[in-house]
């Protein structure tokens, strides 16, 4: 089994890290640069920074914040939110991000994936997806439908088919953020994570629902994920990166540890 990655996610609103359940009832958790530095020093493998209100507010990603995070850490990190075109991607990469995450934009304009992959390489283009369970198997044979705009809008698009299409267009990684599990701390949705991992040849990242190390183990083993995003359990001090990795090693899951 390849080494699995643990990736803290920083959802940022107006320059502050926030956390809620399904993007609601958000609370202020602090400065993104300081939090990024703390997780880096604790041994996280990568980071994800989402400027979650940028698109809704019609503004680009906070590039000053991206640059400050880049100066604070020495690990890869992805940026999402406020990306409208390849020029926005270029500016975020120039500010210090290594990857660009596209979600609603890619659903509305799939060509952005191809454009980004052509300009910067597939390794720089991450597809974020927010699937929700559905009973409409005619439209969504996998049983999961893609939502956009922060879970607010259903698309009628099958999650597994969209993953395949995105990879064909050039996406180099897929983050599967379960609408049903997001923020619940009851565990990742292993079914959709596994369905997508088995359907595409690129790394798949489980997201939404982490509550303990066992949930990460299940995502890696049963869900076949290459990496797992964690947020609330770190932000609230319930656990740490170092502790999660120690527990995963005891469970037989290979993770990168400091020697």
C-alpha cells in the first residue's frame, strides 16, 4: 500500500478560517496563515485553502493570503474559490499554490479543466466535487448526484460519470466531499469514495465526515482513497496530525512520519 496523505482543509471567509456543518452555522477559528503553519509543523502532508465566499462575492481568490501561506509552509497546497479562468489559476500558482481546485466552475464550464491542464499540467488541476445521495437511478446510476454552489444546487449529473469525464479532460486529482457526511464527524462516505477511486486512474481524496483515526483508516482501506481531508477535529483540538498518524501506523496504515 502506498503512503497515504493527511490534508487539513482551511475554509476561509473574509480572511478568517471558519468551520460549519454543510457550510452553515460557521464559527470563526482564526488566522489562516497561523493555522497553516501549525499544521505544517505538526506534520501534515499537504493543505487545502478554500476562499469559500470569493465566487459568490464576484471577486478573485485572496492572493495576499495565498502568498502568506506559501511563505509559512514548505509543503504543497491547493487553492480553491474565486477561480474564473486560466488567468486566475496562473495568479494563484504564481502566488505560491501548487494546485488549483475547481468545482462549480468546472460543472458549468468543463473546458476549464482542459485549459488548466494544458497550461500548467494535470498535476496542478484538482476537481472538487460535492456528491449527494439520490434515488434517481435513471439520471444518476451510481446513486450519487453532483451538487454545486456550496451544496445549494442539484445538477442531475451522475458523480461517477462526472469524475470520468473530468479525468478525460485532464484533472489530475479528485476530491470527493460528501454532502451527506460533511461536518458530521460520523465518518466519510465510503461508498462514493470507493466508486470514484475504482472508476478513475488518478488519486482520489476522501473529504467530509472525519471524526477519528479509524475514519481515516476506513477511507484508505475500504474507500480506497489515496488521501483524506480533515478539518473540524483538528480546528477544535480534538486531535492532532501527529496523533492521527501515530494511530494510523498502529493500525497498519502507511503514512509519512518524521524520523
